[in-house]
C-alpha cells in the first residue's frame, strides 16, 4: 500500500492528494498534527516537511515530486505536464513560482488569522483524522505549540500585512494570464499549473471540495471571513474555486 504522510489541512498536502486522486492511486493517508509531523517526515524522508509519499520503490519528500510521480501513472490525455518541451517548461515555471511565493505566504497568512479564531473550533478543523493522542497533546500544550509554529513559520508582528500583499500580487498575476479568456493558466487544458495554484490558494479561498473539511466563512471571525471573501471575489480566486469544482473529486475510501 502506498502511504501519504500529511498534515490534514496543509495545502501542500492537498496538492499531493489531488494529484494522487486524479491518477486513481490507491493510497492510505496518515495524518499528523503540526510538530509531530516532523518526526515522521525526518524518519522517512530525512527532512521536516510533509507531504511524504512512501511507495514500494522509493520515498518522495516534496509535493512537486509526488505530483510528477502521480502524473507518470495517468492516461496520456490526462497528463498534468505536457510532452512538448516549451509547454512543459511553462507549466514547470508556474508551479515553481506558486510553490515558492503563494504557498508559504498564504500558509503564514491564514495561520496568523486562525491563531485569533476560537481555539476549539480551529483545532477540530486542524486535527481531522489524526491519532487521538496527537489531538489530546496539541490541545493540552497549545500555547507551546503556537509559539513553536510561530517560530517555524517566521511569524513576527505585522508579517500578515506583507503576506496579504504578496498573496494578492500572485492573484493579480494569475488574473492577468486569464484575462484573454483562456480557461486554464496555460491554454486549453488543465495542467499541474492549475492544480498547484488552486491547491496552494486553498488556504485562503477555502473550497468545499478540499480533501478534508475546511472552515466556512460564516464560522470565522469577521476579519478572517472578510479576507476569504475578498479572495473568492478576485478573478484568480474564482479560477481556483472553478478548478476545485471541475477537477477535484476525492476518491471514496
């Protein structure tokens, strides 16, 4: 059995789940809470981040590697990376951009917001499917866990202002590409660029088709709900929601 080690709500983990589901790979997800995930990632892949995919042949420790592994198992007409060199390089360049800019900034931005939300509600969303002892541990050591996460993510006073500006720059960039009426970022077909953008935008657009249940804006504070609605109303936010609605069908397990 192929195993996918995750933090359930992580948008990089959603990126991997989405690709594996598109490829109809039979895998078992093993979700963990933040901090604990690092012990499993280091033991399996030698790093501190998830997702980690354990296959009979090898262990993959980056979401981009997992998407490529899944892509190699898809029918040719459904492949996420085009065969033609220039088209493939365009897709790869966009994926790299979203991985390095939208992913980290969107993650930190929503963590800052969620730290201000109702703690019990936030942890119910965060801890979906994790071992019961991990749920108990993070609930009973939350102040320490929050400090550790803040340090790992580089959260400093006011950083959310910079991150929000960065996220909206990426949304504007995507909107400019779509302004000519193309249905997808690289033309007429869904590629890894659309999957990567939509998955990594998931942290701030909160789609209903995500691999785990995400908060609804109506359940969040006015400040966080307003951020989510602004993203959803942006042309790029609408594109992300459309990609989830049209291309994200999690496999029944």
